[in-house]
């Protein structure tokens, strides 16, 4: 056999160079889809709840949770995107149920606020999540950060105060619901770290959603019946007037699940820090798109306040990383 190598033969670099390009393209596609699903479900929520006459935020949340329950099961059990993790005890089930109720409260509060507030202001208030996360972490776990890190939270709150004063569409009830939803979201994050801290009880976000979603649907059903008793009759009436009503609800619900799925995938293929940076940019993109779509009036004071909040969130993330 002739084992001599041809000296003129060059190594094939196409496969090695194409691999990083494919990886970059894959991650870029994930981020684009993540932005699309997150911003899409937010804008579609606003359209349905404020512009379309569908004034049922609790029922809308139940639709979201139903889609998450069904699609999570399909993704894990049939598509096997992640291994199935089983709940191992009654105690673990109660912890997941508690997280589910808190998560429900945050989603319902956010959807209710969209009935009264423009998306731009909703996002400005939502950007204060790190402030509430730090507050709950200190109150519940006595976890302290460096004073510089806490100092970075001052512009986070200051910016929202300024934005509130410059918001033409300010509504007190909507503001209270939005603040409550933001606090509940942060509370759920801290609570999850406490309740599912042991190695035997940890669940990845996909499996956690699989178990949380059905519990959320069961919890929201009686609340919907009591607080939104005419939801089905009004929805059927709207469906007769607007032929795309059911399609909008279906797309909206699927996008709600996609946002959670892509959040998991982006974190898996990048990092939690990258996700935080992308999340800050996502809020700004959502604000710009919402203003262009819904034409809600904005002021220089409002834009300035939101900008201060975003810069404060960026500074908080950076100082927390450095002083960890």
C-alpha cells in the first residue's frame, strides 16, 4: 500500500471553519426567535386586552398556561428536548405548586396592567425586577451584596419615578398591578432558589414549566369563573365579529410557551449573563416597536426615566458580576 502523503495536498479547513459559523448562525437564530416570541406575546397581549375588546386577562393567562402544559409535555416526553425529571416527594410537589401560584400572580398582574398602561411604561416598570430580587434575597436569605451593587439600584428606581411623572397614559391601578407583577416575578425567582436548592429537588426550567403549568390552569379556572363569568359569551361574540379571533388566541398562547422554551435554549447555549444583557436590550426594542405600532404618546421625561432605569440595571448586573 502506498502511504506516502502528497506534499502538495493541503488540509481541508472547510469543515473546521464552517463549524463555528454554523454555531454562530444557530445561536443568532435562537436569539432572534427569542426576541420575536417575547416581544410578540407582549404586543399581542396588549392588542387583545386594550385594542381588540378582549378584556379577560385571567382567562388569557389560563390559555397561556394550558398551551405551556400541553407543549411542555410534547417537547419533553415525545420530542425529548430534555430528559424527563420526576417529582420525588409530596414536599417537592408542594414547593412546585407554591411557585406556580406565585408565577400565576405575576403573569396575571402583568396582563391586567396592559389593559391600562402602554407597553413602553409597562417595560419601564418591569425593568425594576433586579431591585425587587435584591430586596427579597436580603429579606428571605439575608444574602448581602457589595454596597456598590446596591448603589447601582438607585438609578433603577429613580428612573421609574421619573418615567412615571412623564407618562401621559399613567394609570394608578395599572401601575400598582404592574409593580405587583414585577415584585411577584422577583419573589418567584428567589423562592425557587430557596425551595429547590437541594441537588435532589432541582428541576431545569423546562421540567419546572411542565409541572407548574397544569397546577396554574387548575388554580386559574375557578378564579376565571368567578371574576370573568361572561368570558365565553363575549369571546364567542368577538369570534363572530372577527374571524381571526381564535387564531390570535392560539398564536398568542403558543408564543407564550415559545418564549419560555427559547429562554431555556438561549441560556443553555450562551450564559445567564448574556441572557441578562440581551433581556435589557429586548426591553428597549419592545418599547420602540410598541410606540411605532400603538402610537402611544411619549415624553422626553419618560424616555429619559426609562433610559436611566436600563442603565441602572446594566450597572447592577456588572457590579454584581465583579463583586461576586
